[in-house]
C-alpha cells in the first residue's frame, strides 16, 4: 500500500527554442522594473546580452559568480543589488550563477528569474549553498526557488564538450539519489527515471555529433558552401533535438533534487567541492558510480530503475553503478578524483568530514566504507 507525502514546488517554466525572446515579458509578469543580471566572468557577454534585451528594465550586470558560492562573493553581490536598488535577479549560466542569485534571495525578497545554459538543475530547487572557511553549507528555503525558469536549448550550443558531459552527469546524479531518498515517492521516482533515460539517449548523440561547436567553427570550401550549408542545417537541427532532450532531462533532475532529500553522493560532492575546491560537475561525474555501488545492496528497487533508465537489461546488482561509469567513460568525461587534482593524502580528511553530520543514506555510512569508496573514485576503478 502506498504511503507518502509529496509537496509540489511552485515555479513557472518556459521551454523551447527561442524562448529567451520572452524574457522581457516574463520580467514584467513578475512585476519587476530593476533587474540585476548575474553571470560568471566567462559569461559576461551573455549577461550583457540579457541586459540589452531588458533595456530600461535592467540596472546592471554582476559578473563575479564562481563555483561553490564563496561567502565573500555572495556578500558583494548582495551589496551591489542593494546599491542599485534591484527588485529582481536574472541569472544566466549554470549552478554557480543560480547559486549566487539564491544567496541574494536568501537575505532579501528579490525574486529570481533563471536562464540555465548548462544541465545543473539548481534552478528548479529551493536548495542553497554557501562556502565559508573551506566548508560548504547547504540548506532549503522557499525564498531561493526561482519564480520563473526559461529553458532555451539554443543557449546550450556554446557549452564546451567536457562540460556538456559532466553537467549532464551531474543532473543524472540528482535523478539517481531521488530514487532512494528517504522521502521518495512514486511521482518523483517516475520523473527521476525518465530524467536518466533522457540523458542516456541524448548525451552520447551530442558528444559524437559532427555539428558540435568545434566542427561548426571549421570553414567550408567556397564551391561547396550551398551543399554544406544544407548538411549543416540538418546536423544543427538534429543536435538541437538532442540538446532539447538533455535540457528536458536537466529539468526533470532539478525537479527531483528539489522535491526530495539527497544522500551520500551529494554529501561527498559537497565535501570534495567545498573543502578541496574540486570542480562541481566533474566531481559529481567521478563520484556517482561509486556512491551508487555503495548503496546497491540496500536499494535494489532504485538500482533496477536506474539500470532500466540507462537501457541495461542486466540483472546484476551492480548494473546501475557500472552503467553510470560506462556512460561517463563513453562521453570522455573524467573518471578519477586524481585527474581532478585531489591528492591521495586528502582522502582520509574527506572521509572524516563526510561522516560528520551525514545525510540520510540507505546503506549505513561508515568511515571505512567511505574511505574505500573514495579510494576507488581516486583511481577511477570501474565498480566491481
């Protein structure tokens, strides 16, 4: 007999190619007149483009967002919003920029309109994170949930190949942990499995597509321009279909992340990112197969749904973990913590931190077990 609680998070989603054109009307719909645009330094140009689209509705661009949202950057952004008299934040980018917008909303009443350009999924959650003194703290607060999210798949065309892979795997991690969450429910489990399925079919296509950004930058011989243009149009259309599918998966992963609690995988990634400053999406990519293997025996139903979403027909308890590892490997994503810059002597410290105030997890969390998991992740060993 089913027995569960499901809280529906209020948010508005605009999805589709060209949906960015609706940005001004969506700002008006929020009743905002002085929007502060947020971006990373690398996406300053895109931030400036949003400000240009908004015209008099924009009061400035703050382009200092960085991963893990250091408290000092958050405080600078809060002060800038107050100085400019902003009544709304518009974030463009991935989890770093969305996280910065949330840091502002956490101490104010400013609504957020999010424009994702990666597959992070943070835009669909009331989860905030701030890093202070080498420790990343997270929490949930309805004030930080973006009021409106504009998903325009055309914006993901500029994602570098590796970030395409790791950002997608990061979103897959949200789906995986939602399936064995303490407060899991059948609606979110259905959403999570579909999110895994969307990425399993779209990411390999995006990564091998000859229309990827590096190929689009190549010149075309003049005598073949017309024919080549026709071929490129077809390729671009197919790639946009795949990227739409991936962005759909990211949306589902974000819904899953926002609706239920997370477990060991996210605790480890917050530890490795906040304490050792490892890159966010890449860390999720490396750790995910090993955290899944750690929980395999304790969450057989979830493992079956993960494997099914990945297209596996294996009955092995480790099919889910191995499938996740194999998907990451097929995308050319990093597979080891060593490759991300972690030192072997850091593993013990990471294990110590991870077992302090642990998240709920279906398999009991022990220091010895976590250290063994981290050893496997450090060398990039396929789960066995």
